[in-house]
């Protein structure tokens, strides 16, 4: 049982989910409330990682943050390390990969909030930010929770992107799915079975608890 | 366009507020008496302040822990850990070598990542942070040395060979039939490593062409991402036969699982397996020590046990 890989996967999933909460909520609220006529382009870009093969995403992330790219070189200048083959690089790739799984439930939930309540809050003098945190978010919290759980579970099972940008370095980028792949190649089926079963049970438990907690249903995909 | 201006008229601090709306000319005014809207009555189950505070505290704690882990750069391996990129055919041989090295140098810790040599070469060009590279084809380390990515010189550590392997319950008598075993009707799928980036795949395809069976078997070939995955394909029964590395075929996990036939050495180009230490390594001392260990007497003995031919010392 590869405990380092399990710990690494959990850490990656947690941090990716947090990152997506911080970045995804503003994006989702803009998508939910904006009336810009070209909004659908942004929606398409957000939805892209769902249908894009993970290897394509990983390949482009590698090009975008590799040592020959402006972003990669800037990062190297600041921190002295490269982005690919590091945990931080995985974080970036995972955040992009799980973006639609976080943002779409957020957007769906926020767009079901009654606009009149938000407008009433504005009328009463609360600013936009206060309204967002005191009214919109609490009303949309089942969708936010769905988005958080989905992005966590999705990152846990990530394989193609991690393979492209990770380098399979033990303790750094060897997540649980890579570890299972590695163990199968080493013909160590017993260990692979153990790790895979552990991952399956854990994922099932997380999902069951989450869906049990919020038994009133909410649309996962935006209902326009 | 008419602009409506909203003023919050004076009201006390209680729930009721009076709004006055007027247009630009102030000719039209509306007074509204607003009650505080009853938002989130039963929807928000977390009205309880204790729950709210504890949720935010644990949230904040997780964020801090996450950023702490992020900022501390704990993913940078401590200097005593050597990261090695090794060709997949070394899977079992190098595991033994690492174990033996650890006995001699208990302070050093070695993490090996196995894969196909071509893949590693591509990763090195993108700055992969390995200290030492054991390739199944000496051309890759040579190219790395030419681009200035290597410390020290390229070293030759073994000569590889390929075999035709079948699982033990296969009806094919591979030792008698040799390469013709692949033409048997019971062989539906033949696993080889991907010739695009795996040296053993290239050698397998070269041998098939040289022995004049390539055209007949080409439609039955399945490609493994590296030679170890190829071995896994045949060992699990997914493929009926495979062209594997001898070092994998004689390994304990594979030895009793099947039978093999050594492909004559003149059927494929000599598989010179070479390696190089990377200039970007932070562990040059340990890397050199491990390289010398592999090239030394004990290392050569282990490699010989796994079926490698050894270069002259």
C-alpha cells in the first residue's frame, strides 16, 4: 500500500478544491449574473476540460508552463524551480482539469437564487460583496457543496494530466492513480489491488456522505 | 434613458427602512417602506453561530495548512535522496541493485522511476528533475550530452537482448519453433513495446523484419507504452505472445510464468544501454557513487544474473 501516493493524492485534491473555491466562486457568480452577449464563449472555455482528453490538456499545460514558455521562465526566475514535474505544476494542471466540475454547479446554484432577494438587499444599502456572502452564497450552498465534492473526487481520480506533466516522481508527483499504474507494470498485482480498493472505498464514502447531507436535490448543470 | 436615483431616507436602526426613489428632475418621487426581507429561513441550516464560527475556523486551518505545505517547498527532495530515471527493462535488476547499494551506503536513499527511454528523453528536454538516467539506448544520453545537459561522460552499462515469450499455458512450443512461433494460428495478439519511443520496441520490429515475418504479424501487433507494460500484457494473458527484454523474462516474477526463445543477436542492431548523470543534479556525489556501483564488479554480476551482456571493463 503506497501511503505516500495516497497522502499526495489527498493533498493535491484538497488544495485543488480550495484553489477552485477561491478562483471559481467569482467566476461562477459572473457567469450566473452577467448579461454580456458574448458570455457563451467563456462558458464554452470553462466547459472545455470536460470533453478534452486529459492528455491533450496535459500536453498544452506542459507547453504553457514548460521551461521554454514565458510563464515557466517567469516562475523559474521567481522560485528557482521549474513548474513541470513539481507539485505546484500538478496543482495548476489539476485546477484547470477540474474547473468545470467546480464552476458549473456553482453557477447553476447561484442562478437559482431569486434575483428579487438580491435586489432587495441592494435596495437596503448592502454592497455587492456583502450581499454575495450574506444572501447569495447561503442560498446557493448545496450547489457550492456539490461543486466542491465533484472537484475533489475528480482530482482524486486524475491520471492523464498527471502522467503528462508529473514525471512519476515518488512522493512528489506519483499520485494514487499513477502508483496503481506503476504497480501493475511491476507485475505487483496484490499491491495494485489494495491501493485501488482503498481509493474506491474512500471515493464512495465521500460521495455517499455528501449526497446524504444535502438530500434536497439541486441541478448540477445550469438550467438556462 | 431615464435614470432612477435611490436614496435611503432617514430611518431608525430597526428593521423598517424608507426608501425614496426619484428621477433626474426630482419631479417624480416614490416612497417605499421596506421591511427587511426574511431571507434563508430554513434553507440555511447553519444559522447557529457556533457552527458558523467553527466551520470558518476549520476552513481557515485547512487553508493555512495547505499554504504552509505549498510555501515550505517540502516537495523539494532533501539532498540525500537520489532520483533515477531508468528504462523499464531494468525494473527488477535495478531494484536489486538499489537494495544492495543501500546496504553499502545506508545514508543514501534512491527513488527510481521506470518508463520508456524516449519518454524520459522528452521529459529531460522539458527540465525533468532527475539526477541519473539509465537508458535502454545509448543514443539518448549521447544527445543529452550534446545539448549540454549532462555532467560527466556518457557511460555504457550493459548490452540488452530480446526474447519471444509465451505464457506457460500456451500450446506454442516457442523453444522449438523460434520466431515461427509467432505465425501460429493460436497467436492472435503479439505485444511489443512502442517503437516510437521504446528501444526494445525498435529492436523487436527490426528483428521481425530481419527474420522476414514482419509482414505476416504486423496486423497482430499491440504496443505497450514501455517494455514493462508489454511484459504485463503477455503475462496477464491479454496478448498471446510478446517480444520482451531478456532481463524481464528471467526475473522471478516472469520466470515461472512462461517460456521464451532468445532472438539471435544478429537479427537486430546491438542494444547498447547507456546512462548519464544530469548536470542539474543536486546530488552529484551520490549519483557518481551509484553509477560506479553499477559499473563495478558487484553491479556487473547482478546485471549478468538478469541476462545482460556486459561491455568490456
